[in-house]
C-alpha cells in the first residue's frame, strides 16, 4: 500500500459542558485528525492528545509538530504493506505515542477500507455491537450526581465511572453506594494521590468497586508504587496514565502493579500496540477495557471497533456524540444502538468522516503532504 497523501488537522471541538477532573476544567477537546490516501481510496483516523501536558507529557501542540516535522514526511510516498512497516520508519523517535498513534490508526482504517472489510474484522475482532459505560466528572452537588447516575441506569448502561479527586472522594462514593448498593461502579483518580493515601483506598474496599483507576501519580516510581498499593488493598487497581506502551504494561505485569488495564489507543501508540497489549494481558489473566480521550465520532467509532477484540471484557468509554458535543465534527454521529451499547461498522473501514464545514471552522492548523510527481 503506497501512501500517496497525508493531511494532518489540529482541531478544537467545543464541549457541550465543562468537563471537570482532577487535572482541569475542560471547555474544549483538542484533537488531531489524519486523512491518509492510497490508490484513490482515503480514510480518516484520530488521535486525541490533551491540550495541557497534565494527563501526560504529551500534548496537542507537540503532537502536531512531531507529526508535521518528523513523522509524516517519512511515511508519505512509502510502500507500507503492514503497520509494522510504518512503525519501523518512525521507530527512531522516542515516546510521542499520541503522534505515532495518529499514523498507525490511519493506516489500519485505510487498509480495512481498501480490503473492503470493517475495521474490527481487519483487527481480528468479532461482533456487531459492544457494551459501553457512562462516565461522570465532578459535579456541583451530590444530588446532581445521583440524579445523573439514575438517568444512566435507566438508559441501560451496564457500569458507571466516577471521577474521584481530593474533596470529591470517599464521601461521594459512600453517598453513591448507599443509593445504588448493587450497581457496578469504579472510580478514576487521574493520578491525584500518593501512597500516603493508602488508608483512603483501604476504606474503599468495603464499597466493592469494580476497580480503582490510576490512583497514584504517573512518575518514575509509578509502577512500583502501584504494586505496593495493590498488595495493601483488595480492590483491583487499573492502570491508565502509567500504561503508556506495551513495554510499560509488560513491566506492570512483572511487578504486579495492577489487575486491570485501560487501553487508550492514542496513549499507547495506536491500534497495533493496543492489539498487542490486550493479547499480552489475556495471557496473564488480566482483563482490559477501551478507554477514551473525548474523541469525536471518528475516534469513538474506531474505539468501538477495537473493543470487539476478545480480552476487552469491561464496557468501554465510548460515548454517544450528544454526551460531550452539541455538534460532533464526525458524521454520522455515534448513537446508542440499544441499552448501553453501540454498533460496530457495517461498511469497509468505518463510516465516520469529518463534516467539511465544521472541519474548516474548527481547524487550528493544517499540514499537507503529497507524493512528489515527475
């Protein structure tokens, strides 16, 4: 497959409400869309690096720069028969997994489209639908949160994730669990705590949560500290920010740092790495689930395709477009196909592409690469 053209768009999407986590209050999603072309066919991929380098050291400006200056020029014009061919050409670049993911994801969608099969079939997955969960950030009151939870349960979501940060932690969980004693919940700490908070996490054990997601800081001691915490509590720890790549997950398994892994395709370097991680975890009896970065419908659809692989056993963070956006740049928008589920692609690749008018309106920067002619 000769890559004849690559277009990279840094796009800023207005959120329908302020998304509040331990990192920041977020009004927009900054994302990177990639259009890749071969043999008259084209496909879109998405990597969604955060604008502020707080979730990780990577962020939107750096991702766009790395793609434009260092990665895309080494891919355009090349014959790439496998994603490994693509990844080998940019392997000299350290880290920068969000940038690496943008090209890897684009390759997979384009390859599936050229082969005439849905993306999930190209990835090795099966199924015409996948279960999805609901997520709730920090709210102004517990009553407001409890009302939102009841609405999500009424819609048939099989599990709910609750953002968890200092000042909105144990008391919040106690209120939720006393109101909904049997429902499946987990909390996401977004790396806001340290081992000094071990007693807090021990107190969570009595609430029988499905997991505690990324409780501790993502730093040089992260995997060791999570292993220490997991030995001291019963609730499974799930790694997110610290599961930066296949190598990080390999180390986490050896150290006993977690019992669950959240796989965000952009964070780990793309669909190739995501497939490898879920297979590795399956070998060690560690379930996975597909996380989200507030992607548009383009990235959300790709996440749903990934979630059909066999070791993704916990409902993913794949949201209806209307949850985060009044106007999703990706069309067709993602909708629930049933109670707590979304459909997978029935067309080659995925069905979603950006709306041309919204793409023009919301693009911050655009870079274009073409195979030289003559």
